[in-house]
C-alpha cells in the first residue's frame, strides 16, 4: 500500500461521520465482515479440535480464551498498520527467491498445522498408548491445558496476520477494519461452543475437520512460497465436503431410525 494510503487509515471524528453516510464504505464493511468471518472458520476449527481434547469443564473457557486472544492480536496488529504493511517487503533471499516476513510466518504456521493435523489423525486412527500401558488421564489433562493454549496462541498469530493483511488489501479506512474484526470475532465467539460440541458428538466430522486443517496448512505453505491458491476454491471444497458428510449423517440417522423396534419408534 502506498504511503499516502497509510495516512488515510487514521480517521478522526469527521472522517467517521463521513464514512457513516458513504454507501461505498458500508459496502466495503459488509464485504470485509463476510471475508473475516470466512477466514475465522480456520481459526475456529483449530480451537474446537484442541478444546475437545480437554475435560468438559475446561472446554468453554479455553475456547473463549483462544478467541479472546485472537481479538487482542488483531486489534494490536491494527494499531501497527505501517509495521504490518512492512511484513510484505522482502526480508531474505534463498535460492533466488525472496521471502517476506509474512511469507515466513505463513510457512511456519502451515508446517505447524500440517504437523498438528497429521498427529491428531494418527491419534484418532490409533488412540491406544504406544507402550501398551494405561494412560494417566490426570497428567494428560494438566499438560494438555497449557499445551492447548500455547498452540492456540501460535495459530492465532498466523491467522491474525493473514486476516489483517487481507483487511488492509480491501479497504484503507481503519474504523471499517476495526468494526469488521469485532463483528467477525463476535460471530466466532457465538459459534465456538455449538461447533465444538457438534464436532465432539460426530466422530466422522472430527476426521473431516482434521482434513480441513491439513489442507489449510498446505495452502499456507504454498502461499508462503508465492504460489497463491484462491481462497474461494478452498472454501468451496470445504463446503462440498461438509455437504457430503451432512448427507452421510442424514442417511445414517434414517437407517438407525428404521432399525428401531415399532414400539420404540412410537415413543
């Protein structure tokens, strides 16, 4: 973004009043909110997967903590717009290819997501302890609470940088960015528990969600190497897969209902 554009990010009271009566500003706000909500799905799926590994009484607290940290990070990044824009400038060159700090953050986050999703898929497929012993649930829970929060913070950083750079690319008005971030994070907060509970109650959805995280991780790595994959293709694939899984769940529910004895069905 040019330097003269950065100057318009600092909008005073008069500027905000002008935005309120500007149809283009409202259109930009609606578009940006929709984009931020869609981008927040990745963050929310990851938080849901991690929180569901904790004891039930800790899940809601960890989800809200993770989403709250995501909000804080996004607002902090918005307060340092010039620095954020600087993340897109070349930082290092390897094998005749220049990488910016944004690229390195996306590659690091993508590798972490691929590692985490692969590990969780392995655990889902083969949940038994490798040593054949009895798992000490107390030790696992204690370590997982801290580990879950730490991992959520790491991915919050990656998704927040991606989210704010997307916002900067769509509008140059800071108030619009702030409102869009606040609305999108509020939607995440409202959807966190229903989504987490839904994933927890449907084991096949867990594998689908892990597959999403694996795909998102690969897309982040590709983005970091300069091979941009349009987000629309990614979310269309996710929506199609979710639709197929919804049909499978509906089919299984109807099959289970038909197998019930007649007297049980009447009740």
